[in-house]
C-alpha cells in the first residue's frame, strides 16, 4: 500500500461512514449525497493555514483540527442551518505525518461529533506547510436561511456570548504570556471556539406571523412569513468589520452602544499591561459569536439565552448608512472596520 | 475598501451570479443551493499546489486556473454527473495579486464556462505559495452515478482518448525540452486537460434493460436497472494505479492488453531519447481520461466515440484478484501500480 492510501486509511478509521443521506463517502472519485425533500443546502469553504491562522509550535495539533472545523462550521450557524457533511484538502509536511497527524485527526473528529458533521471526502498531499481547506455543507428548510441582507432601520442589533475573548487569547500568545498558568483558561476561546449552532437553528426556526402586505404581495413565495431575525453573520473578523458587512448587504447603518457590549473578563494584571476589553470587543476577530438583527416588535419573543448562551442587545440599525459608536462617555464617533484582513498592511 | 474585499470583487466580476438553483452565491456567510427534485449531489474536493502540482515559473497563470478546475471536474465526470457549482479557497502571494491573478482568473473562468460551472463561494488569503483548493458539486439523477465498485469478472475494460499524453508533456518540461517550438503542441494535455464530461453523462444515462432477477429482488430499489457501464474512474494517477482502485473496490482483477492501449504519438526524436509510449501510458498520470468497465452483453451498444472522443477496449476483468499485463510480446507480467503518489519516496 502506498503512503497516501495509508493516510486515507487513518482518516477513515477516525471517521466511520455514516449512512443518513450519504450514499457514497470516502473512497470513490466523489461523494454522493441525497438531499432531504424540502430542504436547501448551505455550503461554505474556509482555509486554515500554518503561519497565517496558526503557529505549529504554539497550537496543539488537537486544537488545529478542532478550530479548523469550528471556524468553517460557524458559517453554517450564521445561516441558521444544521451541519451535515464536510470535505477536507490537507497539505501535510512529512514531519507531521506521524503523531502530529493523530492529534490533528483527534481534534477534527471531536469537533465533527460535537457539531454533527460526517466527513464525506478529502485529499492529502505532502507539502512544506500545514494547509487545511474545508468545505462544510449544512441543510436548512427551504427559504428559512437567514442572510446578511435583511436588516431594516429600527431593528435591534444582538450578539451571543462575549466579544473579545478570542482576541484576548491571541494577545496573550503574541506577548508571550500564554504559558502563565493563572491565565491558561483565557486561551480557551482562541484554541477551541464554539460555533453557535443551537442559536442559529433557533433563529431560523422561529418565524413571525405573516404580515398582511407580505401575504397578499408574495402569496406564492416561501418568504411570506419572516423570521424574527432579519439578518445574521458570525463575528469571525471582529464586530466593527462584521457589522459593516451586515450594513453594506442590507443598505442600512447602525449605532452600537458601547456600554451594552458583553466584554471579555480581563484580569487586572492584564488591563495594567494595556489590554483594553472594549477595543478587543470592537476589533478582535475569531470569537465566532452570532451577530444578528431582530425587528423590534418581535424582540420580546427573544429569550435571554439559547442553549446556555446569553443574547445581548447592543445597538440599533439606522437609516443613515454609517456605523456609529455611542461611547461610555456619551459621545458618538464613527466605528471604523479594523478587524482581520490578511492583505492589509500592518500600520 | 480593504484588500481582501478588492480581490473578492475582482473574482465576482469574472464570475457573475447565475440564478439556476443557486439562491445565494458569493457575498454571504455561505452559499444556498436548491436541489432539483429526484437528483443527488456528487461532491469532490481537490488541491492544486505550487511546487507539487505545478511550477509557477513554467506554467502560465491561465493554465494554472484552467487545470485546477479541470482536474477537480474530472471527478464529477467519473461519476457520470453534470457539473453545477464550485467553491475555491486560495492562498496567494502578494506578488501574484496583480496580473498573475488576472491570468489565473481568466483560465478559471474559461474552464468554468466550458464545463458549465458556477462559482458559488470562496476565500482568499495572503500566503507564501499559491495554494488552490477546489470543491466541485455536480448533479446526477437519483441512483444513476457510476461507482468504482461495480466491475464484475468478464466485463470489458475501456478507456477514452489516449493514455500517456499528459506524462509526455510533463517529461518534456522535466528534461527542459518544452521550449522547442516543434514540440509545443505536445504540452497541451499537460497544461489544458479535458474532463470527459459528455462521455460520463452518456454512460450514466444509458441503462441496460432490467434483468428478471434484479426486478424481482430489488423491486423497490432505484437500482433495478443497471447502467451499461458497471464501474468507472478517471485516470488521474495513471492506468496502473487507477485500474488498481477499480479492482480493489470491485473485488476483482484485470488483464490489460498492451497492444490495444491507445498510446500518445511520440515523435521519433523523443523515442530516441528514451521516451517510451507504453511506459508513459501505463504509469503516467493526469490524462483525466475515463477508465470504465462494461458488461460484455451490452458492449455492442457502446459507440466508437462520444462527443468526438474515441473509446477503446483495452482488457477484461478477471475473477483472480491480480492486475496482469499481456505484453506486445505475448508474455504476461504483473502490472504494478507505479502512478502518482505524493508521499512515495523517489526510488
């Protein structure tokens, strides 16, 4: 047996074939998937690259495998879909083909079980750097996915969990403070982020009553009833950047209330070193929380928590196409997108 | 606008949104696809990596874009499916973000038009090497896909086109002979391979009559009628390796008749240099021809050509689980898999 076959065998052992809707999985030229009647597929693709998204000497291979899949699956959560299958292409250095690969597969398998994903195909190549590309497919009932483009002026802006926690972990690593035991748990969200799948599915599944206008105008449309949530995105690039995407797609603006943002809990020892919780919440990436808008009249139907994850109202959408921050001092300033962009020059 | 957004804009301009079945394309967290009633999805994923699969100083960016998509789409052809959508993650060096990227997108767009594919999503990251990962989705009528696993003893082994042509181009490059004008056209199949989509769809669509046993035993199955082709694979790794995959998946063996193999036409000037057409046909990769088996009783229904591409019978499947070559000298020898494997040490 040749080496690539051996690697595929090791992958197959970790990811047993699961039949539901998957007629052919790993081992043929392509996978064959049978869709459920009345469903749509939600498909996303995401790269996780050594030296850009992670450092091999700092991040445990289990975390590399887990986080690679969590990141991609968060896009499925952000549409309100249920994860089903994933596909992986992997570039793997010769030195990583042994125990590193076992750790990686362990983290990947743990994430797959947790998110309800079945590995349906892949491709492995020897390469100087670990390069992971994942395609994740989810299913959603026809017409129920929540897009970026539905926010309207007056809608409330909501977010799950806390913002800036992943950035806190990243900064600890960047400032070489990550080996201090007392701060070890602050690294968790950076290494093992949690896509908010239960909340996404809850929001896609809870619909407002059909309005009269909608019912008469779009009688044959599947969109005659609207979801409570009018738009949604996951915070992968940071609040300031991701809110900008919702505003651009929806043709609206927003005002964010700084004092309402659920911030990371930063130990005094770190605030003294200049760790600013608000700055991390506004511009730090990789929290993978859900940022969404709800129409005010249905906001009372929004629970305080879904699946144990708190929901906080942090602002309001506006007609003026600007993103404004209402500071804790009561002053308003433009909120500029300063989140993650791999091609931006360091300033 | 930040740099990554600019790259995405350039991609979007080349690949206009096309509505048929694609409800949401580039620009949201994920794409939304609406399946056709009665169809199954065929999904494959494939990496095309600088310095492993191509050299940037030799291969034109147009060819890089074209070939990346042709390779992946060949897996869709090998199942008998019709290509529909594709997704791309791209690692791109800063130096390639200008004219190189335009050439690359041009080749990718040409391939997409030719194969009937719509770009539905992607992700671009700055990276030291050009790393391309593609996921291609096709559709096939329920139960009509042709797998690797259906070959039976006595079936005829068939192949499309000619074998060894891509290897011929690769060897010209390896021996630095590729700049000689008289041999320029010998590089075509290496730079611009052609997935055999029309043949794949023809084979999936042409079914033998229902046999009595099948009809009574599997009355409710969608597989009550069998295709003329009992198994299929594309020759991406070379005949010796890919035939081994069919044999392993089907639990059979094969005998290949050397004198029947449609070989590359090699100029005398190159055979004198040791270019061996049979060796290239047996072990050379990347031809992306279709290798398939047909039951003897239906073989008369197989046309000589489909979509202008010739079909040749080159052997027969056997009960003994070995792959044998019947040489032009009348002697039989085991045919060992010596095709492409990125993890095999050079011998």
